[in-house]
C-alpha cells in the first residue's frame, strides 16, 4: 500500500501537469478537421491549408474612440487545431479602447506594432498593473486576469496579441454583468449600491443594443472578421454613482466603473 507521502507526491505531480497544460498536447503532427466531420482530420492537406490572410485585411484608418480586431483561431483557421495557439490583430483609434475583459483559457502576449497603447490588468489581489507601451514593446497579460487596452496617443495604434490556446475565449465585463440575467440585488451590491431603476434601465439598454447590433451586419460580424466596438476615454470617468446614460455608454467597460469608486 502506498504511503501518505507517496500519494501526496503523486497528487502534486498530477496537479502541476494539469496546471501547465493550456490545451491538450497533439497526438500527431497536425490535424485539420474536415468540413463534414469536425472530429476527423484531413487525409491529404495542401500547403495552402496552413496559410491564412485574414490578418492582412487591415483598414486604412481607425475612427477616434473606436477599436477594431481581426481574430484568428481554430474556428476560422483550422490549421491551428491542436497547435495550442491563436492570434489577434487589433487597431485602436485615438481615445479608443478594448473593453474590459478576460480570457478564461489563455494568457495573452501583446506586441505594439505602431502607436501608443496603455495596457493594464488586475490580479487576484485587486492590484492594477498598467503600463504605457511604445512600438516594439511587449507585455504579458496572465490567463484569467481582467484587462484592458487604451490608446492615449495622437494617432492610430496597432498591436498583435498571441494566445497560448487555439480557443482562448473572451468574457466581456459589461455583457457579463447586465446581459446575463443576474439578480439586480447582486449587481447592486457588486457595483457599490446602484438602485434598481438604474440597473433595469441599463439592462434594457443592453438588450436594445444587442438587438440593434444583431441586425446590423456592418457593426458586428462573425468570428474572424472585423468587430467594431464603441468606447470612450476612461480618464473621463466620474467617481460618483454613474447615471443611466453613463452606464449605457460604458456597459462594455463596466469594470472601469468598479475601479473609479
């Protein structure tokens, strides 16, 4: 019979192994799913199957106060299947930001290609790590940490984000709070005591915006194409309880409200 120490060591080894695995290790050189059977690999892939030009479709300009991203995952680039990698190219207009969010299945490594980007994440001790980055700079955003990107400069910013998962996932703070059906009492206590009427108004506004975006193919498209997201200068946030209009404008950046209190 194994001793308690042996059992403990085995459990520790298994825990370390699992914690270091973002995606399962591949069992073959590559596996490009077939269109008919997603769980079957192509028998004879061609060289072009390993190439994607999605990230090359760059916009000529980016309007102020907006952001735009082209994402490449195993969903729209099958060659990434079993590779444990994915990549995003993002553009931030002047004053534009990527909404507060986190990736449940991947750490993120960002590289600044042009412009100026303020990047920051909050750890499990509620400590904010923020840094203004210049072209050529690299920053790591740990897995599962709430983070944001903001362009404080005077010209468009472009960055590449590399993930250690073929499907990193994304959870936006705003929709996660107001679009998920969480009880008003829980939301109110989480956001410093917002009243019921404010929460209801924001939830209705969120539903209206979702319906509007779903009907506008130019505003929100499927994964792998550009996604336009309205944003606003986070330095203008008030330390007072936000109004309904403020919450409507900042629903995708609701996490920033938490830090302004």
